[in-house]
C-alpha cells in the first residue's frame, strides 16, 4: 500500500454572524420556528419533610401539612426554572395559578 504525504493546516476564518454583546441569540430566532414546541409548566404548592417511619405510616385521610402559607405566592416553573409567582385559583373545577409577578431574566 502506497502512502502519500498530506499537507494539513489549520483553517482560519472570521465569523461575521457573532451577535453583538447587547443581542441575545434568542433575539434572532423567529417565534414561528419554536412556538410549536412543548414545555412543562408546573406550579409548586409546597413541600413537607418527615421521617421515613412517618412516611410509611401514612394512610387514607391523613393530612400532610405543607410549608406554604395559605396566602403565600406559589412558584410557577417552566422546565424546572422559576419564572413567575402567582396565587392559587379554581377554574372550571381545576386548579390554576393567577400570575402576580413575572421574574426578570429567567428565560
């Protein structure tokens, strides 16, 4: 098998499409390209901590007290990131969240 000598050199290029410091990559995306994607939206009601022993003793009609007060804003999360806070509401027999504050620089 004959081996030929190959001349390799690094490629240098100038990328003129680099966004300016004030421009986000998302500023250049057309909404129509991504608006059909699905995201997971969650409202976090609260949490509780208990021993494993107490957990295994839970039975029907037991009540687990959460750490959220009745009038405390709930966190609205998109794909695990808190983007807003709101209050719990009922909409046609379903729970909902009325947004009362949108957090800055969250997306």
